[in-house]
C-alpha cells in the first residue's frame, strides 16, 4: 500500500510542479504581491508598506490572510524572487493534501483501498490541480482542514495528537478568510459527529485544555485582525455591501411610482428578502452539474479553465451512486459519511455570501477534498458491486483519457484566455526594461494595467526600502476614498511614473519611455518593442518620446 501511495504522491507532485513558472500563463497581480511582500519581509522584516511582520498584510487597497506570504519566504530565500519560488509552496501544499486525504479517509472509514482511491481522485482533480499551480491562498485549507480533522481523530485516543490538530486549525484561520467563517461550523460538526454522546463537553474540554487554549488564542488574534484591516476585504466582496442595499431601494422606488403602497412594497422589497434571495441562488449554483462537471469556473483569473468541469464528467455518475449506496445501506447513520456530507454542505457558504460574476471556483475551493471523498465512496462501492476486471480497466482508462484531455486543454489551449486575465507580459517586459532602464530619465507606465507598481517592483527586484518609501505616498488612495492604489491619478516608484498616457503630451517629454496597452497609443506611434500574448496579439507597447527616439537613432 505504501508503494502505491508513493507513486500517487509522485504523480500528484509532477502534475503540480512541471512548468510551474509558466502555467498558468501569466502572473496575476495578487501573485506578484504575495511574492514581493515575502521578499520585502525577508530582506527588511517589513512588507512593502513598511509594516513590521504584518498579520494582516495590506494588498492594494484591501487586506489578505498572511499565511501564504510567510510560506513563500523560505522558497524565495532559496530560489530567488521569481514565479517558480512564489508558486512552489502551493504545489507542495497541494501534494501534501493528497497524502493527508489518504490517511484521513483511512482513519474515518478504516479502509485502505477507499483511502487510496480518494487520494487518486484528488491527485488528478482538475479543480485541485489548477488551484495548486498558482500562488492562490484559496488552496491552503484543502490541506489544513483535513490535516486538522485527521489529528483530531487520532487525538481522541492519543492526546498528544490533539496539540497538532489545534495547530493546523489555528493556521487555517490565517490561510484564507473564508476558512475563518467556516471554522465555527466545522468545530460544531466535529463535536457532534465524533464526540457528542461519548464524552461530556466539559470533560472533553478539560482533558484537551492545551489544544483548546491554542485554538482560542489564535481565534482571538484572528478576531482582532477583523478590526485591523481584514474586515475591509470581507465587506467589499460580501452581498451585504452597499450595492445590495441600493438595489433594494431602487426596487422599492420602482414599485411605488407604479402605484404600490410603500408599506406593502417594504414587505416584498427589503434587505432580508434580497439577501436571502441572493444567498440561496448563489448557494445552490455551487451544487449544479453546470458548475461542477460541465462549465466549471466563471473566470480564469485564478489560473482556472472556464468551459470545462472542475471534476470529470463521469464523476457525477459516481456521485449519484454514492447517494444510492448511502440510502440503500442506510449509511447515513455512519458518522464518518455524515461528517463528509456536512462538510460539503457548509463549504459553499462563504462563496454564496460573496458578490461577483458567479461560479467562483476559487471561493468554493473549501468543497475540496470532501467532494472527492464522496465521489470515491460511490466509485469504490460500484467497483465492489461489479467485480469484473474489464470494468476496473474501463474506469482506469476513462480517468487516464479524461486527464489527458484536461492537460491538453490546460497547457495548449487555455493560456490564450489565462494570459488576458493574469497580467501576461510583465516577465517579458522586465527583460527589456532591464536593458533600457538606464537609458531613460523617466518611464511612464499606463494605469490601464492592473497595479503596475507591484509588477515593476517584483520583476525588477527593487530594493524594499525604495518601495517602502514610495508606498507612503500611495496611501493617498485612502484619503481620496478610493478602493485600490491603481485608481490614483498619478503615483510613482523611483523613475517610474504610473498614470494615464496622454501620447500627445507625453511624447514631448525629454528622454522618456512610455509603456502601455496598444489602446494607449495612436496608430502612428512606432513602438521600440512589443510584448505579445501567446496568440500573437499585442499586449504591451514600449514607445520612446520624440527626443529619446531621436537620440537612439
């Protein structure tokens, strides 16, 4: 069994490691921010904003969970400031999640074969592979939660393991903000599935007092950070934001001007009804076959592949069989199965409470690995029912073929779409800037780019003290009531100036290089250098001012 597990883990790591620096195509602003913050802390002990060892790192206007940033520090110390170093921690965590699922399922169901099958399904899951290949903090709970549950179950018989469980659960509070929201529900589910009826709550807490103290301490720290910045992020993306309330007011106004009494209108158009409607609609969408097995994610900004299922198409068949076997054998009374089902049910809650275009596979990532375990349960029981060797080979052949089609789409088709969603071109641009930067007195970068200052800082590996000095002025975005730094009209970093490009005026500047999108320049402009998307369409233009161009010639 160990030999098979080793093979699965090696294969899982290869799926997450090969060409990690190049796929997903491009490098998002969030990834650049994770990397440069880690680099700045490594070099100075402070992030790019000058905050000493921040527990709520400021991003571009909101705040993020800190764990991934700190996990990236050793990687950058070893491999340098580059895409590979920033993404590597997630590839390792994704592989560790596969191993953890094997041991967790074995502990839950006391069945090594089911554990091995569940590990395989997570290893080859398109959803998990995609989120394990970028510097996306959404993937961390797919390892931390199962690890916490595993050591909790082991700690029920060997108390020392409960300390390890407490550490994993505590880390999850600082891995991804959605996991904070789910943690109280997770704690309740664990208690009622594995402790209730066996031990009294008071006696259990007393026996595990050290573990409970650790979790309580980190929970209080996490709660404190809600008042130190992290609440900003949750408020911005929540369906409880101002846009929802504005929608309620507009609906009520429309009804009143068409003759409905205002008091009656309030019965239909009010905050409770609106939020409930949005939540239920969002929540159910994450259980749809369209989301899970057919169309998948609604956007490619997190290295995801819209247009294909997050799970393989036949997984829906095995999921149906899972429920069939649960009902037929009355396995719903099984605490292990009940736990897995409840985890799947609560997982989309944070995503359902969020705004956006829908089908946010990154926010619903907490459904992993529980859904793979349930699919594995259905497939395992089906294989036990149909004891024919040809059927085993057919299933294996299907997954090999399905994985091959997914990898073909991921590596040879999706980069065209991913590149446009993930700020493709800055790596190539940095190579050119490294050559010409000393030639120019000023480099103007278009604000058509998303948070260009961080890409410049990241790819030019700027001294953190320079960035920290400049970021003091970037805080003007708060004073102006803006949400993000790149919404400032003009701001700078060294010889770089980030602003809108007025070609007629900017081209008259002495010894200046203009960096922008093709739309920033008239057709008559002659670029010195062009960065193209993978399909050959221009992504970035580098145009010298008239004086600089004349000097170069």
